[in-house]
C-alpha cells in the first residue's frame, strides 16, 4: 500500500516513517507527488482537524492518507494551547521557538509544576471509505528551560512522566515507545494491511 502522509512538517514525517518502518507500507509525502495543498484546520477538535486534512489530501491525490492533529494541553492554562498549538502565536511566520517563548511567558504567573499532556489524533482515509481515527496521549510537565536537541515543537520543554528526560532528549526509538503520536499511529496499523 502506498500511503500519503498529509503533512509537510519534516519532524512529523521523520517520526511517522520511523513508527511505520516495519509495516509493509510505502510512505510518500506531498512533495513526492507534487501536491501543494494548504488545508484550513477549521475543526473544533483534534479529530475534526485530522479528518478534514485526511479527506482533503485523499480527494486531491486519490491515495490512502494518514494525517494527524496534535496539541499540547497545559493544566495551568486551562488546556491551552490545545488545538491551536501550532498557531499559538498569532503570526503566520512564527517559529517553534516563538511558540515556546510565549508558552513560558504565560506560565510564569503560575506556580510549578506545570502539568501537561500531549494529545494526538491520527486519521486514516482510504479512498471511498470513512475516516478511521485513533487517539494517543503522553503525560508530563512543562519545565522553564529548554533541554534536548531532538524533536520539534514543544518537545524541549516537555518533561515526560516517569523519565528524567524531555521529549527532545529521547532518541527516536525511545520516543516511539511512549509518544502520543506513536500510540495513535500504531493503533491504525491493523487497518493498513492490504
């Protein structure tokens, strides 16, 4: 099966390639097939956003598609940034560093620990079929200084429960045992068999 990953985020592509490395799936990216598609994530939940993306990419390519929507939810901030995690800074040119900086600014008014969780909904759409969605989560806390060189997004601020490491200090093999994205994507593997 050829499976299109509905993202241009290099970090997500690397993770999903690693998670599915032992499956009999040929992963392709939008750039591999010359697909330039910008999908507005207008849903009110991770599931809605993941399904909107998967359906749009499947209609545009006529291929099976895997998409995900992921967010960081911080207890002290009432669950923010949540489904707006990638759009937390109100600028189309904001970087991951800008988002981490804003998060720490907002948390500075609250006492630690800053309990948090990552949530991921992964959605599979096979042309002519209905979306299949699975959820994964990973618990931890936000720390005030970045640590680690791996990962992307908020990983360097997220201390994973039960470890003394941030998500960005885990190598890909370790991350794929515990991460929210790995749990959600692995739950879809039975639906990927030809």
